[in-house]
C-alpha cells in the first residue's frame, strides 16, 4: 500500500515528536508499504542520508520537505503544499499528526487516520472547526490516541455529538520503541565495579533532575549517569552540585543511546507533575505517554518511575517500582531494594521486556494506525 504520513515536525530534531514520526514511518515501511513523509522544509536542511543516520534508521522510506515560510501564514502555505504533494503522489492511505493535512486528504477522498496526542480543541477554534468538519467526511476513517486516558477525555468532551463519526473508530495506540541488540554496550566513565543508575532525556524543569542529584548525594557507593539535555541545561545542573559519582554525559546521537541504556543496571524516570515547557503530567494531564518509558522497557533493565496516572498506562508493580514523584526517601528505598535483591531486579526487567515486546513496539503501533485501512 502507498502511504503518506503528514506532520508539522521539524526533522532532524531532538524533540520527541520528530523521533515519533520518523520511527512510525520506518515501521510502516518495514511492514512492506511504500511510505512518504511530508514535512516542513527548514533552512539549511540536512541531506536525507544524514537524517536517517541521525535517528539510527534505515533509509527505507521517502522524506519530502515542503515549503514552510518564516513569514505569517506558514501553516496555510504548508497545507497548500501538502495538497499539491498528495495530488501528485496519489496515495492509498494517509496518516498524520498534522490536522490540516489529514483534513485535506479526507476532503480529497483519500482514506485517512488522524493520530492525536492531546485534546484537539486545545489548539484553538479554527483547528477545532476543521476537526469537526473532518469527522463528517466519508474518507475519514479513524482517530488514534496515545493513551486510554486521552480516549476517555475525547469521549467525555462531547466533540463527536452530531457527527457521523463512529466512536468505535477511536483507537488507543500507545507510543513505541525499537527492538535493539541488548548485548551492545559502551564503557561508561566512573568506577567500573560499581552499580550504574541511568537517566536519559531532557533536563528542563519537571523532569526530576533534582531527585537524581539528591540520590547521588545520599548513595555515594553507586554511580549516576545523566544522558541528554541542551548544553545550557547541563551547565545549570552542574553548577548546582559536583559529586564524584554523578556524571553528565551530554547529548548522545539517537543511533547510540540504546548502547548507553544497556550499560546501566537501573533506569530512572522521575517525572514530576508539571513538566516544562508546556507539558503537563500527573493528575493535571493524565494522557501523557512518554517514549522514555518504552525505551527503558526495551533495554531490559530494572525501572524506577514516578507513580503518576500516565505512568500506569504502561508500568505497574509487576514490571517496575513506582514511587511518589517527589518523595526522595521512596526513590532511595527503591534503589536500595534493587541493590539488595538482584532476583527482583531481574524479574522486573524480564517482565518489562515481555510487556514491551507484546504491546509497545513501533511495529505494533504502526499496525494499529492502519488496521482496517482499505
């Protein structure tokens, strides 16, 4: 099947949405489909081969960059460019996170799935109006959502009232991760004979970095590794403390991150209730479904994570240790438990990996996006 994916993500980028769209397209291509992704053209765009290398993906789908001006009206121009591209490519199916693109493809009579990662009405009145118009187009087939909590929010919103859209086509498709070689590792800095606890991701406020710093202070006998983040964020946290057992590894290319995860013994996800910029977790935004959880599960390591409603969509007491997000004593106790109980650590890692293979690969998510497509 000839599939076009439409997104307003900037590629290459370290942002989670760009990782998401590239991996979904790769998964669809590996299923045997002919895939083209339509994206905004950036200034000083990278060569396509370098983009695939950036994400550690095979060049098995096409990337088309479309006109996206810096002046006012950029979304309109990009939407027109998508219309022209769809008219030229003539795909069998369209999938996307960009509502305008999905509306256009539905209007053109192309079977379409809109992949929503948040309440669409939060994007403004015009976007909401387009969404409601799209619900009544016969070519519009499905809405996929990244969490059960988000599905409930949509169902309770009343946004489908009066439309022809059948809510049985409101499908949950959790985010995913790739299956990597678990034996590939790197030699981390620090003491080679000590337990290694890792965090991978951004370092901005709300990610719980302050929790990790306090843990490093309290448990000097193990080494902590923080991987990722912008240079300014790394410098900020480094200025706060300097411990011999705390190592900031900085940015690691996506293609190699799994090797660093594989080199750790325990992985931490200390999400706080409010994450900046503009992301809300916990009770205030329970539909978050971080790729980080799934990547951790794919590394077959023991996981300690914040016990938030969004966390429990994928993690539970059988595959991780869940603790109060801001209770450092509980975080310390969880790590101590894993140190003292290697069997428990192994059991949690095994169960997390089994759950990942059964439910949370990019391939599984891609299948849900196009299931019953034609």
